[in-house]
């Protein structure tokens, strides 16, 4: 499984990147992708495996940052795309796949009384926030440190602030993430640390009447897959309800991955609105907002503006229908398998780290998990992850790549329904070598 070791095993990727930099800004299509130890060019991918342009083979734990819940080129998606190739590709008008997929989401997702389709996760979040503000007549949004809700001005706040920026735990600063962001967006956002209900309670006591919604990743996947503490989601549900604010679950990662009903199905806490993306389409661009009927209908009866040329496009929806059909089959066997496979990997990696005496926390829920090189015994919120040894993570990721394991640059690993026992064995063997090489 170890790839051959030429002088530079990534020579062709590096030279293509150089060429791309002369035309494509930064050489990559998303700055997040430039953060890989080596931004690779791929020649082929199938199932759980990928081959780069230098001929190196990898087990893929990035899943294109999430969508590929059925792996690369799953036969059901290939067939859906083939069939749709001979049908209208885009209509800008109504077609039957729209309600077919919306009905499936309604069946699977507890909060989904109504559904609206968008194309990217960032767009879905914008729609959810606009609906929440319109429904409540309030403008403040409460979000949590370390949570990512897309790159739009209104929410790209305190995603990954530095330790010297975060401010007091009891009253975190709202930190802009990007140059060029409109500075006064912070006036409409309150920031709280994750997993500390007493602080949210205090914020509600002080400003509850101004808060339109609380938005959160129900599992904090974008800062190392930290799970909510027992009772935390229930507490947020209670607080929002009692103060007339809405609860929005951003399920763009957890949706159709943690469970068929998303994190809300798994934890039994139903938000007012939820956003979906990534795994929903299984590959092509697709996102959605789902939620309570009277809030969702504000787009048509309540003066809430919303649009999108690509909304409900048949290609993405054909893939979503195929993906959801596969995920639903045999009582949700595919997602159960993905999560079981992920849990085996998590346990195997922990065991290997223990054996080599490498301080490592592996957090998450199976189909999405993350590695933290840290001496901490518990990771509760984003601030705890600031102590992670990021240099060690970078070394780990580079060596893992050399051994054929392709993970996200923040140490996150996504597991699909088509990762196999052999993938687990090969990965654990590779990770064991890498962790052994990291021993102090
Ligand atoms: C939880 C969450 N919300 C929103 C987004 C934004 O989605 P997109 O990149 O499709 O705009 C992401 C993207 O990773 C995400 O993880």
C-alpha cells in the first residue's frame, strides 16, 4: 500500500499547480484547498480510492470535503447522471424531481415540514437567517466560536479566531475572519463559546428580546468534530423557545451523514429551521433549507425575497434522488455502515497512538471525525483546540499522504458508505507507521 518513493512523488502535481497559478487565482478553486500539505491534481477516482497525476494511490477520507457519502462514481449516481443527460439539464421552471426529493427530505428529516433548494451551503444559511429575522422581526443572531456557516459577510465571524483575539470566555469578541468584510456586521451577531449552556442563558437573560435565532453546527465538525455535551442541544431548544427565538441547525455536514434524519434525528432535538448540503446531492452542487411550514412559506406570503438561477436544477436533484434512495435502502444500512467503519478507524487510531505514546484525541461520530494532537484529556469547545499541536498535525498529514492516506488539512476524516474492511486495515497499518515515526 505504501506508494513508491520517487525523488519527488508529486512532481507532476507541483508542476501543474505552477501552470495553474499563471491563470487561476492562487492556482486552486478554493483557498481552503491550498492548505493541503501538497495540493494534488487527480487523474482518477472510484469508490474510496483516488489516483493522482503522478500515479500515487490514496484512500480518500476527504470525500471532496463531504459530498461523496457514496464514494466516487457510485453506480446509482452514474446511472442517474446518464439518464439525466438525455433529459433537460436546466429548466428555470417546475419539474417533478423537485417535489420528489422534497418529499423524501420531509419523510427523513424531523423539522422538514417544507423544503427549499439552493446550490451551496453558504446560500442556504443566508436564506435561513433571512427567514429567521423576518419571522421574529429581530436582527441579532447568536452563533458559536469555531462554527463555520459559509463565507458570507453576515456569518464569517469567530470561525477560527486566534487566541489573542477571542476575548473573555464569558463574553467572546465577535471576530471578523476576512479583510474586505463589512465591519458593522458584528453589530448583528452575538458570539458564545460552544458547549457552555450557562453562558447562552446569560446572553438570553441580557438580550433575549433582540435575538432572532441561534445558529449552530449540532456537532462542531469545523473545529475538530466536537460533540455536544449531554443536554446541551435540549437546553438550546428550551432557551430559544422560551425567548421567542428560532433554533437553526446547520446540518450541512451532519445531514444525511450522522443519521438519515441528521443530527436532529440522532439527538431527538428538532430545530425550527435546518440547512443541508454536501451529502444531500452525493456530489453535484445542491443545498437546501428545511423547516416549519409557516416560516418557510414567508418566501411566498410574507415578503421574504429569495432566488437562484440554479435552484432545483434537475442534474443535482437527480443525483439527490439517487443518493437518498441508496441511503434509505435496508433501513439506512449504508449510513450505519459508514458510521461503523468510521468508529473502527477512530478506535484503531486511538489504540495506535496509545501504543506509541503519542498524545492524541480522536473526536467525532464515525462518518466524520478529527485528530487532535493535544495533551488535553477532553476537548469541549473551540478554545480547547487552540492548544492542539498544529505542526505535529501537519507532519502527520504529510507522512500519511506519503503512505496513501488522504485526509483534510485540518485533521478531519470523512468516511463513506463504500469504505471497506480492507481500507480500514490498510489505513490503520499506514497510520501506525506514521504515529510511530512521530514518537518523541
Ligand atoms: C457547517 C457548514 N455550513 C456551511 C458551509 C458552507 O457550505 P458551502 O461551502 O457549500 O458554501 C459549510 C462548508 O463546509 C459547512 O461545513
